[in-house]
C-alpha cells in the first residue's frame, strides 16, 4: 500500500473547495483561479506544489469521482459545455 501524500492530506479540504468552485462556476478560467485560490493562506514553500496538485486533480476529474468533491453530474456537464473537456 502506498504512503498517503502529506500535502494532499494537509490541504484536502482546500483542494476539494477549489475543485468544486472551478466546476460550479464555469465562467472562471480554471488555471488562474486555482493559482490565486491555492496561494491564499498557504505557506510559500508549499504553494507551487499545492497548485500543481490541484491542477492534476482537476485534469483527472471525471464523472466517477464527482461525489468526492460534492459535485453532481449536471455541474460537470455544465462546466464541460463551456470548457469543452
């Protein structure tokens, strides 16, 4: 069994919140929003790693994991309609 990612564990609530915000507000440009949101209140030494982690989580998002972020398929479909992913 793999060791849990300490960064993911430490910031799991923020990661979920940011992913949820990006998907439920399709008018937002994902990358700039993630960069801004992941910079607020995060220690300087963790910002870039956390931002990269959130971008990766966002990139890997699919209908099978939506519940993890408190999202509905309709939220994701609306986001996809705007962003074409």
